[in-house]
C-alpha cells in the first residue's frame, strides 16, 4: 500500500529546500498521497510507537491545538511503523481515556518505506524505528524545516506553531525573524546590497521606516510590513506540476498567540497546564491568515 510515488530510492539526503518526496500511504483516514495536500503547509511528524505515554501526550496535544494548525493552513500527518489496526486501537484508547478524537491521519508505515524515504531511520539503530522527527513542508512541497527529538522527550506544540508562523511571514514577505521572535514582534529586513542603501540606512533609517542597530541589522515593525506589504517575498519558483498556494485574507491579532506561549513558559504544574490548554480555545480565533499563505 505504501509506495514512493516516483518508484525510486532516494539517493540524496532530505534537507531544507529540497522537494519533499511524494508518497502514497495507508492511514487511519484511508490512503493518502502527500501531493494531494499541495496548496497547504504539511507538518509530517513521526513517533516511536503506539500505546506509549509520551506519544499519547503528543497526540492529545496536537489534537487540542488542531484548530490552530488548521487556521494556519497546516495539514497534520502522523507516522509510525505500527500497523493500521494498532493505530486504530490506540485512537480508541485515547478516546476512552481522554475523550479526544484524533482529527488527523496517522500513517501505518509497516515496512518503514516512508520513514526511510525521509531519512527518519537512523542506520545506527538496531531496530527500524523512527524517533520524533518533524518535517514542515510548504504549499509548493518543499521541505522548509526539519526537527528531531528523542523518544524520551515530547515536542512543544507551541514552538511548532511559532515556527510555522515565522516560516509563513518569511515566505509572504521578504523578512527574517530574530531569536525568540513571536508573532507581532518586529521583523528583520534583508541587508542592503548597494553602498547607497548602506549609507541611507546609516544616515536616515527612519525615512525607510526602519529601526537599525547597524547598517546590516535593521528591524521594521510587524504591522508596517504586514499591512503595507511593501517587501514582497521572492516566491520560490513552482515546478510545472506544483500548484501555487491559495491566498487568504488577513484577519486577526497576534497577541493571543503570545499569550499561549507565555502560558507555556509559566507551565509549572498540572493546573497551569490545563489552563494553558483551556486558553487555547480562547485563541482559536487566532487565524494565521494574518500571514497570507505563500
Ligand atoms: C513514549 O512515547 O513514551 C516512548 C516511546 C518510545 C520510547 C520511549 C518513550
């Protein structure tokens, strides 16, 4: 059932910027093909195994923040080497224990074909298991980010959302995001490429709407970038078979998202944790359409 759609074994490692290898695979929602999600961002994430505690906590956390991913035009796809019946049984157990229905597909990668295609199987491992990899794939199906976590430690969903927000704003506008950037924070403007521009940034950055620490290190307010849309991104050239992403209308504020992350940082006990999760319902209106999809 699972196949690499171009029928080849990849010889090149999966790295940021490369086209995400297409595949068809059996999931808890029936067969899926990666390329059916062109036009959306895809977060493909592996987990070591069903009926394990850290993985269970992650699936619950992904499900609780599902609307946040949908609002950002992100399709979640899980993957492990367990069988489809095992996945289905695990989902029933999660439903029974937590009342949560897992709303996204989970691939049954029995022969580790997709895992191998994406380089998730560490050759040093005795068994063919994946750990906790994350591949963020953009709407023209290029790999935009790769993260790896160990089996013992669950991922931070809020960091995944923050990274998606950062990738989306960088894709839509020709900007970068500094360390610890949060949606709504000032954005970094590309370095000048001519001597005249350098001098202008040194002598009169305000006339350019910039706050500069140095000629190569300038910020612009988030609202000025997003509302004026005056720094058009250099969109990656789609291949002939790739469909450009649909654009959506900007809508909301970003401060609520900051609250989610702040809540994460104050997470010291179970009560705070539940508050954080409860908080998410109040931010489900945080439509990341604010960052028009690139
Ligand atoms: C877990 O999800 O709890 C887990 C899975 C594999 C190894 C260690 C922990």
